[in-house]
C-alpha cells in the first residue's frame, strides 16, 4: 500500500476505507463552583434529574443495540444502568455535593475518577472492563449536567472512520450506516468495544499509541483490521479496491444468511458442524436463529460473575434447562466453571496469586472446592433430561485430572439416583484442550474422554508464554504460530485415531479466513459467536477437504506465522 502505514492491533477483522472523524467525547473542562448552604439541596436535585436523563438515554441505547446488534451485546448497558442506582457511585456523588459544598459536575468527576482508578487497579480483566463502563457513565452524566450535546455524526454522508483516544460502548451504539471502521490509541482485543465492533462487522485497529495524533480530521484512511494496520492517504486505486472487496463481502454475507439454517458440508461431502459459543442462557434463542447446529461452548461463569452469591442448584438448573430446550436434540456443550485466571468472584475468596493464569483456575479450582463443583454438576445432571447435554471440563492438563472430574460426576449421579432423580443415561464428558500438556498427551486423553474441544485462546497464551490480555505482548500472541498449529494437529490426529469428535471453540474458529486451514488440520466442529455462524458455514461449502489437508500440511510446516499466512492466503 502506497500511503504511510501505522501499526497497531487488529481487534475486529475486515478492511474499510473512509475519512477520519475524531471523536472527542469529553465535555471539556469541568467547572468547579462552591455552593452556599442554601444551594445544596437544589444541586442534589439537579444531579438526580441528570441521573434520570442518563437512565432514559441508556435505556434507549440498550434497545437500539438489542435491535441492531443483538441481545447479548445490549447487556453491556445493564452495567451502566446499575451504576446509576449504585449507592457507592451515584449515592457517593450526592453525598459529596453536600459534604464538599461543590457543584454536581465537580463531584461527579471526582467520584468517577476515583472509582475508575480503583477498578482499573484490580488485576482482573472483567473488572478492568467495568472501569471503562464507569468512565462511560460518568462522561455521560457530566455531559448532561453541562447541557452539552453528544457527538453528532448524522450530518456526515461520506464513509467515516471514527478515531479516538479510546472508545467506550456508548460511542458504538446507534451509529449511522456510513461509519465503516474504528481506530484508537488505546484498547485491547478483549475491550467491550472490540467485541461490539466484531459483532457489528466493522474493522477496528486499536493500540496505535501516540501515532494516532498523526491522523487529522478529514484525512483519508484504510483500516485493515486483519493486519492491524492503518494506511494514511491511500491512493484512489487502493480505496477503490477496498470498496470492491466490501461489496463482495456484503454479497457473500447475504448469500450466507439465506442458507444459515442448512447444514454445512465441504464440496467433497465432509459434514462440518458449526456451533455457537454462548455466555448467557438468553443467548440460546439467538444462536438457534443464527443457524447454529448446536452449542460448542456455554461459558457458565457468567452465571457466577453476575451474582453476588454462589448460584444455587435451582438457579443453575433453570439456566441449563433453558439452553438445552432451545436446542432440542442438538448437542449442547456446557463448560463447568472456569474461574480464576482473569476471572475473579468477589464472594469466592480466591487466593491472591503471583501468576493467576498458572494458578488455581478452572477444573483445578472446582476439584479443590467440591461443594462448589457438586452444586454445578448436580444441576447439570438434573437438566440432562431436557436435551442433548455434553459436559466439558476446562484447562485439564492430565489424564488424572480428567479421571478425578469423571469420578466426581459419577458420584453426583449416584447421589441423585438415590434421591430418585431422573437423568439422561448418556451424558458425554469431554475436555477443553487449552494447555500444551493436554495437546501433547492428547493420545492418552483420547482413550478416556468422549470428545475434545480446542480452546485456542488459552492454548495460544500458554504455548507462546504471551498473556492473552497484555497489549505489550499482543504482537507475540498469534494462534497461527507453527507451535500452536502443531498442537492443534496433534490433538485432531489423536481424536481421529481414537474415533472421538474434535471441535474448536477459541476465537480462531470464528475467523472465516481460517476455515479451510482448520478443516485441513482435522477439525470436525467449529464453535463461535453467533454472528459468524452463517459466514463460516458458507466458507465450509466452498472448501475441498482433500486440498485443505494439503494446504494445512504446508501451513504446519511453515517457519513463521507470516509464512503460514502466505500459505493460506
Ligand atoms: C479458550 O481458551 O480458547 C476458550 C474458548 O476459553 P476462554 O476464552 O473462556 O478461556
Ligand atoms: Mg480458555
């Protein structure tokens, strides 16, 4: 590409061209005004009115995102609404107005910043995302209090790339159709806005750092979310090429969506199951509507993260039953609790660890806390009569660990039988292959488990010793590294030899550019966000499994991730 290139992190795939428009969200300097005693009550009332106005705005945004993007994505705004009613946040601002005798804007800025800093300092990706939420809510309140209108993009008509220091979820909702991509100085792949951008299918490049300042308002840009690059002042030919690709993509998508509910097989007749990853029971209906052949990963930790208490057996049973019923006789793979690592529970009393990703996480935690594990396994077994349940254990690193988990399930089954509870006779038990140890001993595990599902998000970080959430090593975190590909192949070969199903539920599975490679490596099932199901199915239909195998052999023999990309291009 001819223009100057800025390198960042691609957080949402695709390529788009448009003119830069800077999004400056801040309402500017926040005025500080001292209040007289008689003014305090009126100021508190003004603040409460701002809370009401913010609640209306956020509820409207939530509705719009639910309609345009999806229910699951709209739930980001539930956290915002919760802050508005939170005594430790909104209540604290009201108290501060009285205690410090200051105007609402000043109190709001101070409490927002203190809360944000407190959340951001916690070593936890989930809570760090709450820090973005609080900034979003605080910015909105200050804007309302100052009577400043939000950023108005509706007057623009040309394809537009939003440029910002950092984006918050509200920035991405209700955007006009001519917004074609996002570029920021800061942010990571796991930010809520990155997930939203992927779901909206708009390319995004984050993490340009100070280089973002080189992008002046109105400059032409190409955003390449696959390569994590931004091209400044591209030639007309480049822009036309990008637009042609976009039109072709849109046509492909329309065609894919028309056939989303049909099964997907390669040209030479190999059936590939395309499943959905879900995080909440209410995502199940959307996954069915998107054409998913089953659920490849239900991340049950959301049930735990959203509660302020251990979810009871009854609460869990209801959640699992809802998902199983939505899918009828199609497989639903429910993963047992994967807590620890980057996911912490305020009520779980997890130990403080030097290396939480290498610590008491996932199956290790569950085996160490039988009372927690028992509640979940009992709920799962009870729900098994409502559909086709497969239970999956996360982060297993040895045959002994799987055996312990299997024995635990047998114990719970025995207990429920004694109580006269009905259960499905055949509940499959499998493991996520997401540690190098599991992949390297896949042949041993394959003799004991009913199925494998490869978790490339963790497999990549553990194989390459590169933290999946650390922007400083994001350039090293690459699932196309030959080491990761070899482990995937090893796992698929072991599954094939043992005659058990092997799927993949890491982010990699939803990347349609990799579908041929994954089929060639031996995957039989791919599981992804519902938004990608139709497109991946369509890709499957264009693949010749024999040729895919040859290409995958070449890719697995390549020396570097870039060489792998060359092979599969
Ligand atoms: C994975 O590690 O690839 C995976 C799917 O699990 P999670 O992202 O929930 O750790
Ligand atoms: Mg994982």
